[in-house]
C-alpha cells in the first residue's frame, strides 16, 4: 500500500527543496542590503571570531538577524493562519485578514495615535521607544478584541458562511472608524500610521526578538495539533461530524489559533497582505496534496521563504533604504492569485 | 431471531427555528433489522434527509429516541457513534488535490491516533474497501476529476473503511446515469449480502427501489412511515395512494409510472411478436392512447403482416412501413 502515507508520497522531495531555498534566502538576507557584506565577513561575525569590523557586527546583529527572523516567523505564521482560514471557510480566497482581525489591529494603532495627540498635544512620533511598544501593544489589543468578538459570534451563528459575512462586516466597520480617526489626526501621526500600514519586518528589535519568536513558535507548534480536525473539515462539516469530530468546537479552536497567529504577526509587522492567501495555494500546487499532514509543514517553510524573498526584494541593492513590504507581497501575491483562479477556471471549462 | 439494529421510539423529527419546534411527521415507531437493504421513499420535503440526519446523530430529535443496537443514541459518544453509523451524503467534498485515498483514509480516523497515523491494518482496510467497491483503479486520482458515479463509490468506500454495521445514504443514485444507478444498487445489495451491513438509503428512483430493496420505508406527511416489502406496498395500493397525481399514475401491473389515459380512443394491439408488440404499445401509451390486447372495447386495431403495420379503423385499412409513419398518422387523425 504505497502512497497512502504522506511520507511515502514524495512530499519529502518538496520539503528538502523548500528547506534548501529557505536556508539560501536566509543567507541572502544577511548578505545583501544597502551595505553589502561579504560571506567571509558574515562568517567572521556569526562564528564570533575577532577581526570583523564593528559596523558589520552591528548591522548583522542589530538589523539583519532580527529582520530575517521576524520575516521567517511572520511569513510562517501568516501562511499557517491562511491555510487554516481557507480550510475552515472552504473558501480558496480566505486569508488571515478576512475576519477583520488585522483591521482590528489598525483600529488599535489609530486609536493610540489619536489618544496621544489629543491628550498630550504632541504627535506620537515624539515619544521615542515608548511609541514603539505602544504601537505593538495597541495593535495586539485591537486585533484580540476583534478576535474575541468573532469567537463569541461563532457560538451564536450556525454556519461558517454567516460567520464569514459577519467577519467581513466587522472589517468594514473597523476600517470606517479608522477612516474617521485618520481624518482628525495630526499630520505626523497620519504619516506614522500610513507607514505602519505598509508593514515592516524591522519593527522587532533585538530585545523583543526572543519574545516574538517564542509567541509565534508556540502558536505554530499548537497549530500542528489540529492536523486531524483540519483534514476532517476538508470533507465538509457533516462528514466530519459523522467521523467523530466535535465540529463546532474544533472550528472555534482553529479560528482562535489562526486569529492569534494573525494578531501576533500584525502587532509587530503591521498588516501584511497576500502571504496568508498565496502560500497555502503554493503549498497545494507544489505538493499536489490537500492533506494537512503535508500542507501545514510546507506552508511553514514556504511562508517563511516567501517573506524572506519579499524582504530581499524590498532591500534590493540600489534602493536607498527599503521599499514597503506590503507593496512587495502584493506585487508578487496578486498575479499569483490570478494564476490560481485562471487555472481553476480552465479546469472547470475542461470538465463541464 | 433477527436483531433490530436501528430502533425509533416515539421519534419526532423536524427543525427548531426561533425556539419554535416544527414537526415534519407524526411520531415514528419503527425497527430496522440487521443485514437488510431498506429504501426510504417519499415526496420532496417530506423529511427523508431530516430522518437520516436524526438517526445518524447530526440532528437532535424534537422528541423520542433513536436506539442503535439497543443503546440510546444520545448516550453514545461521538467516537462510538462514528464506529456504528457511516454516512454518504448528497454533497461531496470538492477540494482541489483531495485524492481518492485521502477521503477513504478519513474513514479510518475514528480508529486512528491523534496524528491520524495510518497503521498497517488501516491501510489494509482502505485497500479492501477500494476493492469491494471496485475502485482500485481510481487510486491517486483527485476527487474533483471523477464522475458522479465514481465519486459516489469513493464515498461508499469511505463508509466501508469506517467499518460500521450501519450505512446511511442520502439519495445515492440522484446524479447518476441509468447504468450507474443499477450498478450502485447492485453494490449495496452485495454489501448487505456479503458483509451483513444494514443499509438505509433515500431515493426518488421508485422502479429501482422496487426492484432492489429488501424493505421500503414509505414516508408521507399524514401517515408517517409505512414499513413493508416493496411488493406488498404495490399490491396494497400504497404506492398509488402516495404518488399518483391527476396526470400520472403508477401502473401496478407493469411497475412503472404512465400518464393517466386521456380522452383519446382505446386501440387494440394485435401484433403477435412479443418484442414488437411491447414497444409499439410503449409508443402508443407515450402518445396518450389507451392500449388493450384482448378487450372488445376498441375503436381501431393494429397488426403486423408482411413486414408492414396494418391499421384498421371503421372498415378502412391502411399500411405503414415504419412505426414512425403509423404514429404520425394516428396522432394527426385521432
């Protein structure tokens, strides 16, 4: 009976290939940038030997390593959240932001900007490191608030489709409030908000890196506990229920885990589009599988790789500084999603 | 002594909306014995799917209880129920890259561990299920690339892999072409006969049901469910009582539906070749004529001599070379 267990199905080749890509991209992220660093310099710094220049040491330890690790966890987290949402809602276009969780983060940040402006009379930009922590905390708070609301709604609404509609409405609602707040904000705050909305992998400083990695790593590990329920949900709620799954309970848990992953990433990196939407499709296309025993690990690896790739493009040599990461993910992700729809349409016109 | 596998006691099925209960049928008291193929028939919206969902535990009954192998279903855990009843539904999974063996493997999930790791035994059961349903050649294929009949078989293989004494199917023949319908019924009969499965399926294919099921549950809004042999239901006139309309009636002698005879004149069919006679009658009935073989109450008669159809009507005789010419003449003239 070959081919029935995923580990015999050739998926390991894809794992190996994408892992190699991940490692390569990681190195490229450390080497390339506005200040080019040679491999031998990198080796000197990473191995902790004497002789490297202090500025190279600083660039690698304070900027490139935190940025790369942030990209790895953000990409993996969003990809897994997207995969869970797509299975949960049986919708190929579902993504982590679909339930308004990232709009909740935007609302949190917008409220913070307005509050500091109104109370202290100064734009938030003048508050230094406190501003940094404040943005992360308020984004986390805003997205968790929306997640709580959605979870409560999921107990009351019977179908996942109703929940999806409710989530999209919440997203509209919070965006509207954000719009009003933006209208009354100070110019500097507005600019800060727009920049936050463009997303960035460089918001996680050396001090917060461990915490960020721990939270995301733990959530990713927890998501692996839901492989069996996710596979069952793929068959439809009724089949899942008949195969012994407490469908409603697991749907809610998967919702919470995907929501927490989204909240954790969005709080630190801002709303990042398309990775959560595109990577699960990439994983399906590459592995030719719908089995979450294969899709979940490959989404982790490919999500991390895609985020690193986008980060690399954003910091291509020749640009001064870096391009907004959200634009890069959209530029790469949008054509990809169109290709998926095109492929499906071709499939349907061939068979029907 | 036959054993009741499913027992319904004072069961009231229906739905609750805005805390108001709406019952679909009078109280049901029924037994379903082991190793039988039972068809659930009744008009649209009468509650066939609701009953199947209620028995399988997907839906809570308004009142009363379902007993599975003597135990009240509401006392059984989800895991226990998953090993007693398997389902085949009308809407099938349509996820891209979902393969035949993925779906059938899901049938083993009630037995597998937390990580859904398949044991050697699981793989053996999966293989056997594919063999029993005759779909080993579909291994590795994506579900969405299969025909409706093949997909239905995959879902039945999933039910077999689930290894339950009871299988419930909601309209398994609905989207199939005619040969596939018959093939599917044969498969269900085999499972009952060879593996002692108890199978309850809903269907609208009355002739198929009458030909292949061991018992029929005839469902009607006012009377609940009549449980009997298919032949008995026909002979007692229940099929007529439930399905006849002003324009359609079930021919208890032939075993199929035909249009209620119109005001068109009765004809006599005197063709001696049985095959030709049968299909000429078929064509005439289809055109709305009443056709007798022997009775004297007729206004025209048809026979077949020297490779030609002979039509006699009020002393006039006409000859036709083909059935289509005869039909054209009759429908224009009468």
